[in-house]
């Protein structure tokens, strides 16, 4: 998808913007919260995508083998766009040069970089859920039901015995399907994380655990 977006394919670019647009916007909102640049957030979001999609743009320089992964790459792009906007405003003397825009200050309740990391974790989990559901539809009804089982367990907060009662099944059967569903989801999660964060199996597994820790803040 990233390679296709860099090559100018409309569908891939639309998907790229859908996946990462909320993440970019959330970082800028956190960085410029309460500041004079708050009204320029949407323009900055568009500037990020222009940087990505223009001929010879930043997506042309993505290195799939980079150990830091696509998260660090995208964060750098968004941060550079934000800093340029801040510099432009300073040059126009609409603010004092000493005004701080970046919320990445020690002691802040939640820094923009932390907001970015949390939303990055959410983005990857959402991608995993979509890919997991799509794969289940290809496999068949039983796999689709296991996806629904995870939704009932985590989105609706139902216990296994409650789901079993709703479906008219024995709890042990639902528990068995639940274990399989979790294993299937983790398999897809590893694929998604390895795409964005190349590394050894151990490094990818640790990145998955980091995502879970970040999601506790959402």
C-alpha cells in the first residue's frame, strides 16, 4: 500500500490517507493545543500528504529494512511539517519567536509525541482487525464467528459464559474458539507489525507488547 501510494496509485493513496490521516491530525492538535496555529491544522495535514505524494516525495525514500520502522519515519515527516509552519508564523512576527509550540516538554501531562505513539498503536490494531475480519470472510462462517467472538468479548465486554448463553453453546466450546480466535488475531498482528517495523521475530514480538502498553492510555 505504501509503495503503491508512492507510485501515484489513487486507491493506495486514498487508503494511506484513511489509515494515517487521523494519526497526523491528532499529533498536530496536541502540539498546537490552545495556540495560534490551531486554525491551520487541516492545512498542515494536507501538507504532510503533499510531502508524501509529490514526485520525489518522502515516500520514495522509505526504507523497508529500516530498523526504526515506518512509525519513526512518519513521525519525522509530521514533525518537520509542524516545525516549518511554526517557523513561517514566527517570520511573519504574528507570535513572539520565543513562543513554544511543541508540547514535547518534560512534565507535560501528555506530550504530542506520546499522543502520536498511542494513536499509532490504535492505527495498527485497527489495521489488524480489518485484515483479520477480511481473512475470516475468505475462510468461512466459523472463522467469521470467531471474529465476532472477539468483538463481543472486547468491545461489548461480555464474559465467555455470557456469549455461550447468547449463542446456545457449551462454555467449553466457546472458550476453545476464543483461544483459537486470539491466536489467529495475534498471527495477523505480527504480520502488520512486521510490515511497519522490520526486525527479528523477537523484536517484532516486543513491538507487539509495546503496542498493548500504549493502548492502555486510550
